[in-house]
C-alpha cells in the first residue's frame, strides 16, 4: 500500500453522512424501497474518520457493518432520516448526502395487513420531504455535498440539482454505465462545483472515490474559513 500524498485533516469538523436506501411503509409486511447498498456512503464515512472528523452516519437499512469510530444512527423512512439529519445539522460543518431517499411514500401506512378489495386498484403515494433541499434553505456555515444518480443528461441534471438545492458540490454518477451505480464496488463519477468547474473521475473503487470526495470536501471547508 502507498501512503496517500495529501492526507486531508478534518479534525475539529463535524460531518453528517447519510447512506443507504429508505423504506416507506405500506403495512406491517410491505414497503417501498430502492437498490442502494450503502457502500458509497459507508466508504465516505470511513475516509472521514481516518481524516480525523467527528462522523455521524445516518443510515437506512443496509447489510454493512458500522465503520470504526462513527456514530451510527439507524433510520428507516425518509421522514425519520429528515428528523435525524435536522437534529444534527445546527453544529455540523459538512453534510454529505449519499442516501437514496425515496421520493414517494404511501399516503396511508396501515397498521394491519392490507387486503385487496374490488374497486381499490391503485396504491396512492405522496412525495417525501426533499432533505437536501431543506438543508440548502436552512444553510448557515455548513458545506453541502449531494449525489445525483442519473441515466441520461448527467451534467445538465447535476448542475440543475446543484443550483436548486443550494449545494456546494454534486457527485453525479451514471447508474447505467458498466462498473457504476448500485451494489458494485466501483463507481464512475463527475464532481460538479458551484463555480461551474467539474472533475471527471475514471472508473475507480468506491473507496478511492470516497477518498477523493473527502479531499474535495476538505478544500471546500478550508475555503469557507477564509
Ligand atoms: N435527496 C434528499 N431527499 C429526497 C430526495 C433526494 O435529500 N427526498 C438528496 C439525495 O440524497 C441526493 C440528492 O438529493 O443527495 C439528489 O437525489 P436524486 O434522487 O438524484 O434527485 P432528486 O432531487 O430526488 O430528483 P430526481 O429523483 O427526480 O432526479
Ligand atoms: Ca430522487
């Protein structure tokens, strides 16, 4: 193993990382979710701990062990993730939102198993809160890094999300590309920044992408202080 040339030092910084999918309850036996494995977020949490940061990892249900040294908060729904993030936000310096938050949830979460009934053919959904958007609105000293999982028009959609959510950086990945996206150990991402610049990274391990994101986050935090 090579020693990294530039070891970012994040000691004294509090970082919130969200990871994994959310689960939106239909009834006691059913829910709506997505394919997020949590690997990207857990890798970032590991890198942030190594850089000396205080790390709060707010995670949906995944089958990964908690990285050493993080404070792990387990949640299920988008609403629970929102509450957990907001509770930690006031004194945080950086939020990295890797979580694949469900955009919709069932309008009614039943506490008994739902039966099929004639005439009830459609499950009604409603939108969840957009956590990153809310963080962007309530932003003070915090640096915000979001993710964008796209299948097409990646740069356009990523830049639109950067503006709309008042983020400082969006990590965009093409989930259709070979070796990228859900469940894999590798990823292909481009980092889009507020100043309009972008960094296109080649196919890399999620751990190496995580290290790069922490390096960029460290630069953003340092610029903020000036
Ligand atoms: N996000 C969030 N809360 C939501 C939905 C998304 O905080 N309810 C965050 C994600 O964690 C990610 C960023 O917003 O960091 C972009 O998520 P993405 O699903 O790519 O974009 P959306 O804004 O949900 O738009 P769409 O799914 O329509 O592309
Ligand atoms: Ca979405």
